[in-house]
C-alpha cells in the first residue's frame, strides 16, 4: 500500500480476482495465503481449516520452504493464538506473539516470528478458517507491531472474500462428488444390464446343450464350448463392475488413465469395438480434465446407445498447451441441420456448455448413415 492508493487498489483487485478464479479448495487456500502475504508485505502467512477433532483438516503456508515445512513436523493442533482466533472469532494484532500469555511455543525447526496479525474466516456464524501473518517487512519501533490499522482493514476485506471463495470451492467439490456418484450409478446400471444379458445367453445355451447331449453329441459339445466363452465374458463384466464402483480415480490417476479404464469397461460391456489412444497429453487444470471426461462419456453414450455403432474410436492428443479429444463412430449419424431438434436429446447442449465453460471449442460432424465425429479442444492452464 506504500506506493499509493491506486497501486494498492489494483493489488487488492488482483488478489480478489485470483481467489475467484480457482474452484479446487486447495488451490483457493494457496491463493488466499499468497495474496495476503503479498498485500500486507509479510514474511510469513498461513491459513488453517479446522477439523472436528482439535486439529486442522488443511493447513497452507507461504514464505516457508518445502524443506522447512517438512522439518517442522505434523500439522499444529488448535491451541494458543490459533485456538483463540477459532473459538473467539476475533482479530488478533500483537507486537510479539511470543510474549502473549496464550503462546505455547512451536517446534524447534519453526521459523522465529514476532509481530503477528490473525483473522478468523467466517461463513455466517461458522468459523471456517484462520488466516494469519507474521513478521511485517518494515522498520518497527521498540515494542510496537509492524502491522497497522490499515493492514487490519485490508485483511478484513480479504477474509470476507476468502470466505466466499472457500465456500464456493467447497460447494463445487460437493457438486463434483454428487456428479461422480451419479455417473458411477449410471455406469453400474449399464454393466448390470450387460452382465444380465450374458447370463441369460449362457442359460439358453446350456439348456440347448443339455437337449442335444443324447441325439447330437457333436453339436452339444459346440454349445458347451460356447457356455465356457459366455461364462468367461460374464466374469469379466462382474470384475469390471467391481473396478468401476471403487472411488472415482480422476484426481488420483489423471485424465488419460481414467479415460482408458472407462473405455476398456465399455468395450467389454458392449458388442461394439471401443478403442482409445493418447499421445503427449500433459496434466490439465482440474476443471478442464473433468469437462473432457464428461464430454467423452456423453459422446460414448450416444454412439453406443443411440447410434448403433459397431466401432467407436476415442483419441486424446496434445495440442499446444492444451488437448484435443476426438470421438468417432460408424453409427447411424444425424442431419446437422436438425441440430436444434436433436441437440438436447443427444446431450449436445450439455457438451457445448461444458466445453465453453472451460474456454474450449466443440465441433460436431455427422450425416445420416455416415457416423459422427465429435471434437473438443481445451486450452491448458
């Protein structure tokens, strides 16, 4: 703020925009902490999100190296000044945190901190976090705190917007979890149908073999061989169902591995041949990866359920800093001129919305009897 009101206002605006740009909780926390430390010109900043057991579910720091952070050890408990901020929900500005009667010390590897400014982050009456800064980068009169009333006012504004950004990120993650749960349920239903069909065929084939054993042993042998094939396929479908009903792996395994696994499952579950290939794709921001996955799933659903395709090819390749998804099928296709009529039925509206929501482009090529190609391009981070 020392450079004047205009530069200070621009810095605040940049910080608030940065917080609203992220949707993942962890990214939001890191942005809040980095913004607070830069705006108030502090040496250290941290933000803790409390759990229900006297500790912190998440704790993010800025100004501490990875080596220092590892040496410090486990996350702090809710005690001392941190506990006071969480329990009493009030701002704390101290000339020397070490001299406060509530100070309970810190690990030997912890950096030395003196002047301190802490602020609870509240969503209504609920305290959802504690944001604090230490060691203001400025000359300090003897016994005085480097942080000023102006810093308090600035941190108050930042904390209010941090509460909004953090709440939105939490809602987004909950929405994602519900969407993933719905998708797993839908896929499980498809797998169940596929397994049921296999078992029904197995039963009919076994009955045919039993009827042929006495009068036509040769044909009966052929039917029994088919029983073995159908039983193996049914076992594969059940195994695939178990795999797919585990927790979603997008965050853990990444987009390429998740797509590959789901397409392998669909290839086994349907009579159509479904293939996947990928080349040079780097990790994308979480929002882009989820959008690509959802568009791929919608396009595959259309090809397998509506178009009657015999072959569906999915590719995901790097393009610039982003990626391009292409889903091509040899199904019945449709007239692009009737896109408005067919769009909602085929999920094209949803696919376009998902694509534009992450700054991407979607193109659809199709003709009656000529199959369909859906191409989605998304930028990188």
